[in-house]
C-alpha cells in the first residue's frame, strides 16, 4: 500500500477513535453521576431537585451558538488563508470550496444565536 493511500485511511481511523473516545467518556461520566446519586440515596441523604439538577445537568452557556459560529468562521478563514499560501494554482479554489462548509455552519450558528430566546 502506498503512502498516498495511507493518509485517508489514517484520517478515517483517527476520526473514528476520537468519536469512540468522546462517547465512551460521556457514557462513563453519566454512569459515575448515577453511582453518586445512588450512594447518596443509600446513605440516607435527601436529594432535592436543585441538587439533582446541579449534579446531573449543566446549562449550556447563553452564548454557545455565538462562540461556535465564531470558531467555525475562523476555521473557514484559516482554510482560505492556508490555500492562498500554497504555491499550486488550484489550491486556492480547492480550499475555498472546503472552507465553504464551516463558513455556512458558522453563519447558521450566528442566525441561531440572534433568533433564539436568550434568557
């Protein structure tokens, strides 16, 4: 197998490993939270709704969509800049095409931020 063929294969493997680890750690965190609640109940602790809410869920930041929009638009801009410094003639067009996806996501996050009900 050539080195050029290994690049997309390794990217797919790394992406899969990152996703598996993300979901595994999330699953493990929820299991530990449930174990903490069970231990508190077994010890006779009274669990008020406020305590359960603080333990189990965290409210996302009010500006989460704005932050995500800024990050994805910054990724798009960095891809365009990266494409412009590559000496190949078609690199700019290719990277503008690739950058259009995170740019559109960023615009969607901006729209969601400005039209969502911010409490």
